């Protein structure tokens, strides 16, 4: 009850009149989450009008956060009067994030209304990288790009069209576009991110990621920092805490005391690169004590293939395999692991007991960290998965499933056939087993004359800053004989956008359509990102034809961009492209974005039409209203699914392996006389033994094993000031590039000092704040030291999330996050960057820009790193051997010096470690291994 003037109700004592007005008295409810029935008119008090009780009416529109790969749900509060988004909060109906977000979710608001934002398409004038731009029209940009792509396709130069993506944030849309064009032009960031771990998992189970069921685990082992930053971290962090609250123990292996390690029951701080030795020692303890799940290992690993191929002299029996297994890992004692890693043998023994006790409720995860830092990091994932296999915790409640079981990608209408070409710029012969494209070697390949590009799209991708060897990228991007048109699709400025011909502004998380689904827990769900202002306008009865009509300035959404571009490449349909962009409902006419998703939700998402109908909604209306849909809960043990009679009709079983095939495709496996679906590997079992590795020239790596890292302690001269540098860790509050225009996030995090243990600091005579030079193989950077016990002695670490820079005072990067630098190139391939000033307040339409109080922008370390492509997985091995020495008098904080000639030599050294294809059958790559956007089988033939 309230007075009409908003004053206190009758009977309230005098004096209470000046108390903070409660929401209840203002007629506004307090609720953890607004109930969905009120999403069309949610009322809150206007905070800026306090203490007046002014009500604001909001349309609440769900979308998906675009700031990391976790795909959490957001709920946008769109002011019904102004159509401004006032805030982004969590979407309680999203099954992965359950209404919770990290700081980066709500910061979508900063990104949306950043005064530095690119609002209109820009075209380069003057030399590429010269920093001169003019505003252009979408029409002009689309025409120019479409004409060049059309010419390349008509002249059979399909491999000269390349789309290079940083943060995908969607599942399959652009791959469909590229396949419609018939090009093998997909390139990703994955080889600077996760392909080490992915290859390890793929070799085991035919799916390249783990999906741990932390909430039901008894023991959780992380080689990552999932409570703060790991992959799918917010959804996983919630479930790790659920598990801990139910009594699960947590062990974290990380040379650095991450926030996650600080919450763990066991923090193991190994010497970097020795993680696999510890994992094998744990496995060996479990094996030697017969504490493994015998029946699971007997039924679900390809032990028989191992015996047949490698130990034909032995009896083909499981007992004989067990005896063999005991011998295989016998040398990996806890004492050996202690000598390698520095982690106490007793702790390793204790962990083995705990893990064996957890049995099938043992969840694990490795993504970046050890798997992406080290030569042979892919074997770390294999060794970790070995522990899950030994404990029988694959696909069980509280165990670890393959990711594919907990992810759902709906099919769009009319799928184009696979492309008939193979692009050696992304899938070169030297790396037949690389898990993803050799993306970060593109400038090296271009320099070597392996090809050129007619049209190169970078899309939410910033290789100049994010990748190693950024100066090589600058040299390649500047070269118009190698890259004819560089179109940068980006929601923000970036160091790479500076070297584009077109900078095309794209939407943030509340300004675009995408579907997303991730293995956040043991369930399958689908999330729907949407342009929230557009949806709010439509709910209020306004007609919107294209998303850019509702977005700020002329910001497009990519889905509509690709439709428009494809139509212009093939306006009359003669190239066979246009048909994939014609409406499934209105033949011959251009598909609208509503129609694209309407068809998908009506036809490809099991259970959605029925659930929507029960609420009187169409499937599209349902997804627009709730932003997500759970397809299946409690997904466990899918490998144990029995094949049905109809699946077995016409199928044949290989008498030796038990593999069941139909029409030349393996569909399952016979075990103990029963037909099971199994795993999508050649043996349909978990491949303890990889015949693929043997056949493709890596026989010594056919079993899970330990490869000594390129930064192994034997190669590091500590007395000479050498250290392994851990350069991969994220900060919880930042994203690689897109957080650059999120003022709240940079207010929290704006420095990346070099972590050093007190023992080392004393030894080198350094104290917190001292400037040092860190020498890599290609140059050095100057940064400051932070002395902390949160790092293992003998190791230094520096986050890769800072060190943004710009070349012009007022353009080219957001001023919330970047230092103004002078970048000089010398004739001999030597680059020198010096910060002219750090972050400073400036005048803009956002008064906060004059309140900026932080000045540190961090240091760009990645530019001094040469590439280290792992010869098997293709993963860039991020750890660096560095030499730390006090800075010289002329050194400035943030200095970066690098020689691209030297970094190119390092590239050559690592290239020489490869064992090129083709492999068996003259193939470029094993057909069964995963590959994004697979070409036609014929294209696999050299
Ligand atoms: S974890 Fe944070 S940044 Fe990532 S999707 Fe969720 S809210 Fe966004």
C-alpha cells in the first residue's frame, strides 16, 4: 500500500518518512529473479532518481552472453520508454548458468554503449596499416567483397577465400555459409587455445572434450582454474561448488596458486610440463594395487588390439593384458614423479587412494594450461583420461563424459554438400593429425609463398595481439600481394582491425542471433542469442525487418550479413550458392532471419515444438521468450546403449574386433555377445592403444605417455636467470579482446605483472615493482615483478589478458584499456614498441571516461613469443623459456623488442620436428578424426 504521491502509507511514524524507501512500499516486488509471467512489463524503481520513487517499466528479453565460450544466459532489461538496455542480469531459465554470471556478463552493457564503439563501416584510405579511415556504406563494402569472392570462385581459386574466427559464439552457421560457397576456407583460433587437449581426448573417445559431472562427483581433479576462468567456467564453477557442498574433494594441479587452487583440498604445484608424469604415477599406483575397474577396462578399452598389434607373442587374454599393463607403467613410481615434478611422492600416493576410492564418481578437466603450454601437451589429456578409464568413471554420474553427449547442434534447413577442395594453408601436410587449423602459422606460410588470399575475413579475432609472433602478423597483413582484401568483422577496435581494408561493425551479445550449446553438465540444452532491442520492439508491436534497424548506429548482425553477401556473390543463382539462402517457406525469395531459426526450431530440436505448444507458443516464440531449451536431462553412459533391431538390419560384425558396420560405416561393437553403440573411434571402444598414431608415424606415442616439455627443467639454466614462463593464464574479469571496451572490467583488472617466488626474487635481488627484461628466443619485453608465494619457485608467470595498445591517440583501440605506443620497424626485421603513455581520462559522451583513475595498460608479452607448433597436435606450445634480468637504464615499462627473422628461424626449427603425411591410403588425414567443417572424402586424397 502506498500514498498516491509515493509517500509512506498512513500510520507510518513521522521520521520514517526519510528512511530509504522500500521496494515493497513503492509497489515493486523484490525477487531473486523476475517471474517469467512479468517479463513483458517488469517494474523497478529508477536508481538515478533516488530518493524519489520513480518507476521504470522494462521488457525483459533473454539472450546469451558473447564474452566467453560458456554461453551463459543473460536477461536484458530493455526500457520500454527509451528502448535503451539498462542492464544485463542472469537468465534463471538457462540450464547451464541457472541465472548466474561472472562479471563479464553484466559488462555487456559497457560494450553496447561504449562511446569508443565502431558504429559505422569504415574503409581504409592510404596504405594498409596507415591509420586513415573513411566512413563507407554497407552497400559499397558488400559489393566489393562479393565481387572478389565471386571472381575467386569462378576462377577456381576457392582456397583464396578464408574466414578466420576468434570467438565463434555460434554453432555451424558460418560453416554452412562456407560450404554453400564450396570453399575450404574455415580457420579458427583453436590451435592457440585448446587443440592439445582436444587431440588427446579425440584419440581416446572420438570426441574432443571432456564433460565432467562435477555436481555428483566424489573427487574432482582439475588441471585448470575452473572456479575462476576455465572453459565453461561459470557453469562448471557452480557445479564444482555443488559437488564440494555434497562432500567432494577437490585437487588442482597448477604451478600457480589460482583462485581455484586456493579453494582446493590439494594444490599440486608441479614444475610446468611434468603433469603427465604425475598422472601416470597416480595411474600406476591404481594399476599396481589392482584398484582399477577391471570390468570396465576389459569391456571398454581396445586392450585386445594392443596385444594383437604390439605383443602377439602373449596370450590374447585380459589377464595377460593386465600383466602387461603393470609392466608398461611400472617405472612411473611416485618417487619418479616427485623427481620430475617436485610434487611430493606421498601426496601422489594419497591422491591415488582418493581417486580409486571415488571410483566411478571421479570428474576431471584439462583444457588449456598444461595441455596448451607444453610440447606434447596433448599427452597430458590422454594421461588424465587414463585415470577416468581406470576408475570406470566415463559417462557415469559424478564421472566424466565425452562432450558430444552433452552438446546439441540443430540442423538448419537445406545443408550444402561438403566442399570438394582441401586448403593446405590451414591443413598443411606437415601436420596430418593437427586437431585444428594451423591458424597461427598463416603469416609464416604466406611468407614462404605457400599461397595467397583474395579475401580474408577476420571475425572477432585479433591475431596481431592474441597470437604469438604478432609482428609476423603485421608484416603479412600489410602485404597486399599476399592478402588482397582484409575485411575485419568486429564489435570493437583491435590491433588487427588497424591492418584491415574494411572494418565492419558487428553486434555484441544483445545484438545478434546465434544458437549455442555446451557441455556444462550432464544434459543437453540449446541456447538462443538474440538482438534484445529488436525483440523488445517486436513484442511491443513494432515491425523490424533487419536487426541493424534496432542496433546502435549501423551495427549489423552477422547472420544477416552472410545472407546478404552470399546473395550478392550469386545474384542469379548460377553458382549454385543462392539456393541455400532462399526461404524454406517462400521459394525463390531471400530467407529472413526469423525464417532461418523458425525452420530450425520447428524441425530440428526434439521436444521443443511440443513444449512450446503446451504454452500456446510456436517453437520460435518459445525460444524468443525463454532463450533456451533443455532437450535431455541426466545424460549418462550412452556407450552402453544397445543397438536396435532396425539398426542391426544388414549390419556385419568383424569377427576379430567385434566392430559392427553397416554400409561401410561403423555403428557399434559386440561385447560379451551383445551389440552396443560404443564410441565413435575405429574400434568403437576407448582407445588406450592408438593404431592411428602408429600408422601415422608416431608409434612411440601410441599409448598414453609422458613427453618432456620444451621447457623441461633439464633445459633451463636456473643459475643463469632462466625460468619457464607460464604465459597462458586468464584473469577472471577479462576476455582477450572484447573486454577492451568494458570500463567496469578494466577498472577491476588493468595490470599483468610477472609473478615470481620470494626465493627467486632474493636470489636475483629483485623486489615487487622492480622492472625486468624477460628475454625470449626472439626478443624481450620489459615488465615489473610481483613477488608472491603463489607461484612455484623456479617458475615465473604473466597473464596474457593485458597489454593492449593503439597507434593513434583517439582511434584504433578503446582508451579504457590501451596504451598509446610508438611502433618502429627497422630494416633488419627488428620491431620496437614503446609506450608513450598509459591509460588516461578523456572527454566523451560517457562522463565515466573522465573518471578513469587507472593508468597501467599492462605489457604485451605475446609479441615476443615465436611460434612453437607441436609436431603432432599442431597446438602452439605457449610456455617460454625466458631469461630474467634487471632492466637497463634506458628501458621503459612496456617496451617490446622482437626480431621477426629470429622468430622465423624458431618456426623452422619446430617445423623440422614434424612427420608429414600423407598417411595410409594416400590420405592427408585419418578420415575418422574430427575436423571442423569436414570436406568431401575425396578431398582427403593427396
Ligand atoms: S562465464 Fe561469464 S563471460 Fe562466460 S558466458 Fe558466462 S557470464 Fe559470459
